[in-house]
C-alpha cells in the first residue's frame, strides 16, 4: 500500500497575543512575592496565567503546603 506522509496539523490560534509581566525590586523583603501572587490571582479571573518565581528560596512550598524534590 501507499504510505501516508505525516504532515503537521494546523490548529487555529485561539490567542493572538501574549503578555509578559515582571515584578522586580533590588530591595529584599519588600512583599514582591505577595504582590506578584495577588496580581496573578486577579489576572487569572479573565485570562490564563503562569506564575514563575526565579528566587532560590521563594517560600512557595510553605505557602501551598507542599514540598517539591526539584526546582528550576
């Protein structure tokens, strides 16, 4: 028989724009994480949100009450 070539499927793009927001301050212990989490929760009411914290110790495990074996 004739082999069918695997062609990539095309999907309609549901979202045409992506926004990137960053929260930064050189000052430590100034509630950046709390603000960023609150901002993410507010934005998540109307859109998809990915919260990414690049601090070595973010306190996120204690906040959600779950430990993780690995990090970025």
